């Protein structure tokens, strides 16, 4: 059984046959279930899949504020 982090990281694959491979790679990395990039529908889809796979009785949600431009 994969961990939640592994599942989130491999859920979406790069389209290796895309005309523009750089765009395909970018789309893959922008499609992760990231709480910072909102609204992010893939995040909720991934959460639903993990709830089903791990038979979760409940989910605790916690978002960390990330402000990288203030960290200099």
C-alpha cells in the first residue's frame, strides 16, 4: 500500500507523446493536489480516492500558509 504522499506524487502522469513535452511536464506538476494553488479540484479528487482506499473514518484538514516571497 502506498503512502498518501506517494499516491499524491504519482497520480498524474506526463503525456510523453505530447507535441510540446515541456508543456506536458508543466501541466503534470501544476496538476498536483496542492493546497497553495487554489481552487485545486485534483486535491479533492485525490482526497476522495485516499479516503476510499484507506477506509478512513474521518479526515483532518490543515493548511499551512506558505509565503515564500517573505522568506528572504
